C-alpha cells in the first residue's frame, strides 16, 4: 500500500458531509484515482490539488441536492402552478447561491496565486496598508478607551460634574439636593493622601473623601460590606473606610474577615465597612481608599474641607443637562448677590453641568481628535500609494485582461476579480497592521497610561479589532476601485497586438491618475508636516520657559504625617525642623526645605486676600492668591531669587509676629508700583501677616500657565498641613543620594511613609507629558506621511521611465541629449508636486485653528514653520526622483531597439 495520502482537510470534509454507502463509494473512487495520479501521471502535488477540487465538488453537489429536497413541495399540497414556480425559484436561488460561493472561492484562490507571483509588489502594498491601518487602529484604541467608551458605571451618561472648578460650601450642596429636581442624587469628592500604618512598613495611600450619597451617584456599591451611612458624615462618627479590591488583596492578603476590621489611616483608627468590586475603575485611577467627608448639621454653612471638592450628580430619569443648568442658575445668582465682592458674573456663567467623562478628559479631547484627523490623512496617503501600485500592476497585466475580455469575460467579472485581490491585500495589511498597533501601544503603554486620563482603559479589544477589519475593507475599496474600473475600458486591439512598447502609447491614461494621486499625497503630507512643526516648536518654547526656580540637582519626596500621631501642631513643626536638620547634614546635600505643594504638580491652595488700609476697587471682585506654607530652607533649596527684603527665618515661630513673603505678581496686583515691605495683608479671612520679602514669580501649576499672585507663609505659624514635600538641593546627581535621603527620613520615624521620590527634572518633564506625547505622535505620523509621499513620487517616476523605455531608447539612438530626456521625465512629476504643495499650503493655513489650542506662544500660521515643512517636502521629492532619473539617463538604445 502506498504511503501517499490525500489531503487531510479534504478527507475530513467528505467524512462530515457524506453519509453511509455514498461516502464509501465516493471516497473509494477518489482514493483510487488519487493513487493513480500520484504514482503514474502527474506527481503528488498535482494529485492533491485534483483531490481537493473533487472533494469540494462532491460536497457542493450533495448540499445542493439536499437544498432541492428541502424546497420541493409535495404533490398532494400543490394547489396551483404558482406553488411550483415558487419552488423552482427557491431551488434556483439555492443553485445560484452555490454558484456564487464557488466563483468567490475561485476568485480568492486565483487572487492569492496572483499575489504570490509578484512577492515584491505584494510585500510593498501590504506594508504600506499595514502602516496606515496600524496607525489608525492604535489611535482608535486610544479614542475608544478615553472618549468613546462610557465610564464603567450604570447609566454612565447620567453622571455629571456640576459647577466645575468652583469650591462650594456644604450648604450649597444641601441646597442642590433640595431644589434641583433634575438631579436624582448629589454628592462630591476631593482627592487626598493617607498614611497606612500598622500593616507592615508604613505606606501612603491615594484616596477620596466623599460626601453623602456618593455611591448612589456613581451607581456602584461595595462587593463586600456596605456603603457609607448618612450619619457617618457627622463629626465623630466618620471613623469608617472602604477599600479598593486590589488593596484588600494586596497588603491585607484578601482576608475574609476584612469587613469590621480596624485599620489605621493617618494614625486614626477606622473600621472597614466595605470592599469595592474587582475591576471597578474609580474616577481617579490611583484611589485605593474612601472615607466620609464630614459635615456638621448645626453649621452647614461651613467651608472647611470643601476647597477641593468636585461636585458630582446623577441626573433624574428623563432629565436633561439643560434643565439642570436652568435650575442651578438661581442658586448661583443668589450666592453672587450675597457676595458681590467675592464673585463676578463668571461665577453664574459657570453654574453648568458636564458629563463626568468629558470633564475627566478635559482638554485632552481636542488633542485626541486632532491626532485622529492626522492619522486618517496618513491612511488616505497609504490608499493613494497602493492605488498607484495597482495602476502600475494593471499596466503590466493589460495583455492578460485583454485576453480574458476577448474570450468572453464580462467587465463585472474582471472588476470582481480585481476587487477580490484588493480585498486580500487589505485583509493581509490589516492583520499586519493590528500587530503593529499592538506593538505601538505596548511601546507607549506607560506614556499613554500616565499622560492621558482614563489611559489605563486603552488596549486592543473586540471593538478595536472590528474597527481594524472595517478600515481594512474600506481601504481595499478606496485603493482598488479606480484600478478595477480601468479594467472595464481596456484597449483590446493595442493590448493584443503588444503596442505597449509603441512610442507614446505606453500607459495612456494611467500617468494622469498617478500624478493626481501624487499631488494628493504631497498636499496631505505638507499639512501634517506643518502641524507637527508647530507642535515641535511649541514644545521647544515651552521647555525653555523659566519656571522661577532651578530644577537641576534638585531631589523631591513627599512626607505624610499621620494625624493621629502628630495631632499637636508643635510636634509637626518639630518633625520638619529635624528633617531639614538631618538632611542638611548628609554629605553632598547643599540645602533642604519643606513646602506644602510642589511646583508643576497642579496642586495648590488659593484664597481671597485683602490689603489693610487699601480699599478694593468698586465693581471688581476680590483677587485670589496661591498660598504655600514653607520651612526656612526652601528658598535656598529651590533656588528662588529674592528681590527685596528677606526670606522666612527660623525666628519666625509661633509666638513671633506673623510674616509672609509675596511674589512679583502679588506685589503688582496689591500694591502697584509702591513698596510692599511692611504692609499687612489678610488671607483666609482671618490670617493677618506682614510682608517681609518679595521673590521672583514661580510657575506653580504648569509651565504654560502664567504665574498669578502668590504668598509664602512660615510653617511654624500655620502648621495645619500634615503632608509636605521635602526639597533637597544636591551638589551632584540627585539620584545618587536617594538611598541616603530616604534612610534619613525613615530613621526619624518609621511610621511616616515616604513616597513620590523623584528629581525635579523628572517632575518638570511629567508636567508637560501631554504636550510631549501629542508632539511625538503627530511627528511620527508626519514622518510616515513624508515617507509614503516619497515612495509615491519614486513609484510614479519609475513607472513613467519603465513605460517610456522604448521611446527613450529611440530618441537616444536618434541623438537626443540625455539631459533633455531627464528633464522631460522630471517635468512630468514637477507639476503634480508643485500643485500638491500649493494645495498643502492652503490646507495648512485653513486647518491652523484646529491646533491653535495645543500651541504655546506659537502662531498657528507661523511662516517659518510652513517654509521649513515645504522645503523638507521638496527636498524629499527631489531625493525620490534621483534614482529613476539616473536610470532614464542610462537607457541603452541598442537593447531597447532589439525585437
């Protein structure tokens, strides 16, 4: 018995669809003929192909016969000829369906063979498609995770943020609950950091202080235990906490008795009453604990603890944001009328609601849509490139298509075959593109997760893969439609007589379309290059903004004193005094000081201020000042410039006169051109301090935000803050001193957690991470577009040279100068490149407003950036033209004229 066996898949196909004696007869005959072909006639490969065809035919015939039996109507139920005709039509549909499926299968098989015969063309086309689809898939996955997919809350579209950016008293929250019927529930939260002690090494937890009804607003309840009770928001009854699932499974090892257990947060005992569900994504991804926000029912007007509260609400069923806005307006107007010296008209205008997802994403929304538009343009360039490749391939297949048409193939049949090949290219490129998208997201996963809100939701899922498939198919239609339609109008006589080599006839009608596609690519590339250039210049300018302090050789860390252990103000003051003392004694440390909020972290505390004996201007609201509480060593550690007076000194203690140091912006806002030294200002409505010094402005919130009025207070005179940032000025690289600094802080008190250890240069880079990320991504897209445009220019010129080789050879034989030939070849591409650049300049100027909000001190129509982009694109086009032009100049007339 021969060891040669038919294909396994075909044998399984026959075994599944054939039954009993029929299967034995058919498989036996096929096996006998297979062995005959394999051993005596054509070889094993041919025999296997023959066996596959016969197996498919046998199965198809069997299924068709079953279909006819299913639609046959019994004679006793046939009441008229209409029923017979209906059965015939159904049977015809069944046969037609199998015919179409068979033709489609043959088209796919033929298309794969055609692509395999030209591996160079196939590889180039698949790579170009993969670049376009991969870039679009990666960006869509970001859009899906950040913008398009709802938050993981029930009816998430009803969860809104109220009065964004405004601190509201607890009485205002109560008034909303009572008077705004558009809200089903109203609550609020503020982020905080808590020291977890008693569970091994002290650690710092990020969490939230939430107002009553918070879990009703988000619609997610703890998986274990319960949510907070209303009475647990009263002072003295708030000793409870809810844990995140990961925190419970981590430090607490998933203890089954966790509910009811007492832990210590900030040194205060709190009873665990609940654990959030696994996979729950909080509003801030870093939150791991939730505690109640306290409110004294006897003093509901108090503002304590509400300065950073973000108000959230759940819209009632059927309610709209517009209805909520209308009900909020009277509350805002009443507060404005009661406090005319505090609030302006903008306070009333800000009384609106926004979806929580939109509020969380914020300004990143514009950035992401700009990137989506850019990557779509890259895909269009890829389509144009592949269309050019298909046009060139169609020219080489002109004889084949003409023969098939002359033998009776319909135009629709040829178009379907060519579109099938395009679809195969699209699917192959799409599959590779998904791999490139995954690799891109894997490479940027840390940057995306940290720079983007909700960035941890970004990834490849079913929706994203479905998008990639749709893009691949749409792309196949876009780049394959025109070359396929060209097959409907072939010049049969010229193709069959081989006139493709005749002078002036090669490629008739093709170069015009190819050059149009090149002009399109050049225009889009110039738009992307200009946009990337604007962002690069903006980021370059932003990185050179003076922050008002020296970031080099500066180490920072966060220290959070447990309030239970350091309840006394004197103990807190003494702790930070000893910290500065210990750190200053470390070799290599130049200076050390502590400050309440680290610059460039978007954390700040602001309050209204007034100047003694200087009345406020009529009709204008009072101004706010950002307040920092510091120890004496901060000025030297940060490298701040003292412009007048003195800095805070160790003698500025609790019993000494209260003092403050102000910045230039506050000096100008409060005192104009007068000398502020010795003047008295009031902060928080009760803290009066004498100005003893003026320092240069420091950008505390971000490099892009100009500095506003600011004041620095002595920590010994306002020691209410238990969490401080320690700044350490070093003589060398700050990273080398991290172990010594952390060890010194831990040795002072092992129950005080140390976190966020980083150099100030890293903090600065992180503060502009969103700008750097958008610049990097758009620059990559622009370079990709430039590369594809170069490929397009090169392809068109190469196609032109190849099509006109015979003509060039004849002209060279007749004595035409080679320079003239080269100029004529290059002139054919110069016009579309020039037209494309003109269109690109217009497009770049017209789309400038789209990127205007992303720029810092750069005009969206910057002529220098536009000129550089145009020159770069022109040089790239010239470089792409060199090799084909040299090939045209080196054409051998003798070889070209040989028949």
